[in-house]
C-alpha cells in the first residue's frame, strides 16, 4: 500500500511540475519556428552536397534526410499554431492543472489495473528484439509525419513542398501507390517542374520493380526538353532505353551524361557500371561513343556553376550570434527575398549571357514555382525567341 501511495504522490508532483508552463506567459514562437525551417532546408541542401561529394553514402544520406524532414515538419507545425497570450497565475489555472493531474494519475492507475500486468516480471535485456522495436518506432514517426503533411495540405492543397515531402515519405514507407499520387499532385501544382517530373518518373520506376512505363518515359523526356541540365532524368532515359534493348541509344545518353557531370560527381561510378553492362549486352565498343556538342557545352556550364558553388561554400563565413539574432527578427518579406537569392543570381547571369537557352528554361520554371507569373511569361517569351533563331 505504501508503494502505491508513493507512486501516486510522485506522479502528482511530476504532473504538477509539467503543468507549470500553463502558468507562465507564452512568448511568440512563429518567427523562431520559421527561422528553424530555413536552417533545416539549408541542412537538406548541404546533405545533398555531401552525397554528391561522396562524403556519405546513400543509406546515411537517406537516414539523415528523414530526421531533418521530421524536424522541418515539426517546425512548420509550430509556425502555424496560434501563440498563447496567457497572463500569469490564476485560481482557475491552478484548479484546472490540479484536476487534470488527478484525472491523469487516477486514470492511468485504473487502466493499468484493468489491462496491465502488475505481477509480470521484467523482460531480460538480452531477450528484447531491438530491430523490431526500431522498426515500430520508425513507422510511428513516419505515420506522424504523414498525418502532419495531410493536415497541412487540407489547409493549402496547392503546397508543392508538402506534396513532395509526402511523396518522399510514402516512398520511404514503401507505400508506392500513395507516393505516386503525391508526386502527381506535386507535378500538377508546380506547373510540371522538370525536377519534380524526374522524381515522379523515378518513383514510378521503383514502384514497377525497375520496369519503365510509357508514362514514366514521357515524364523523363518532358523534363529533359524543359531543362536539358536535368541529370537524373537523363540517367533514367538511358536506363529506359537499356531496358528496351536499345543499348546504342542508352550508351549515347550515358556518354553525354558523363560529359555533363563534374569530374568528382559520386554518380559517375554507377554510370560507368551501367555503360559496361550495356556495352557487353549489345556487343558494342565504348570507345565508339563520343559526347554530343550540346552535352559538352552544358558540361562546361555545369562545371562553372559547380566550381562557383564550391568556392562560395569554402569562403562563406559562418553566421555570428548577432547575425542569427537579426535573422530571427527579419520580416517574412525579407526572408522570402533571401530564399529567392539563387533565382536572382541566375537572372543576373542571364543578363550577361542572354543566349543561354537552358538557363532561360531553368529561370522560367523557377519563376513558375515561386508563383511569379509575369516574370515566368517574360522568360518563356525569351525562350521562344531563342528557339526561333
């Protein structure tokens, strides 16, 4: 009896302490949550760069990406919540806290007495199935993430980022039909952005156990036509031709892709392996295949952008405490301008290189995703002008 009294008292004291936040004046959290979202987005970009440099493998990258996305979703939920404006200790607050604590403690004890096993011995440490426990915990985290995304999409059904995150999460859970549906919506609401088309086609290929449907192939072709620098789409187009036993076409696509890729790109080893298998299957000589003029030109452009990005990362100083504080105090408009900085840099470069057709296509697609319709139309007009030449 003494034991149960101690349990009740300890539970009550713990709940009393946990309830103290109800008595304090809550501070504004929305801006801080939005700042954290920007930090997590930057972490995702840095993760992709580490993967491309070969600093981490694909499995490590996927594990880290899931954790960052989970934190990103949590920060987004916090941003959307209304902040409380409670003003201190009141009798009603104290009464509510005490009643809540008593109900929780009493309810827990009653439920445990009804369905629990008070006399059941502890499970030995060596007898626990940790793999099963980790899988259960992982599935619970993913299900919570899915629920949060669906709730977010209920209030904003055209949120492209949410559809993409939902597609990735469903794919991680191996719920491929749901992943494909999510990517279809992402393609639709992004005005058929080429990068999202490539992700959609890749998901279809995974869902079909490596088979390439006509729909997936059309999505890949559209992605490359819209943006010739879509390397993922180019790889899978070569893969599609290889599956159809068009080994010559596959080798040409992969030869072009190799020429376009930076010399230290981590995916080059996989391309080389695929090329060797295709050459053997088609009884072809790899030496007979040379990169096209377009691939060589695009490769130079990609190499310049790659080098510039590497140099920027090497010379960019880390944020000071004052700069981080300033970022928290930024207005939503200022933060939006910061996010658009990469698009603005591309637009500035095109002023000096107005005949860069691939660059204009990328700029037009970027403006579409950002919802800047007028600028997107101007970019598409420039594309038509260049294609007519």
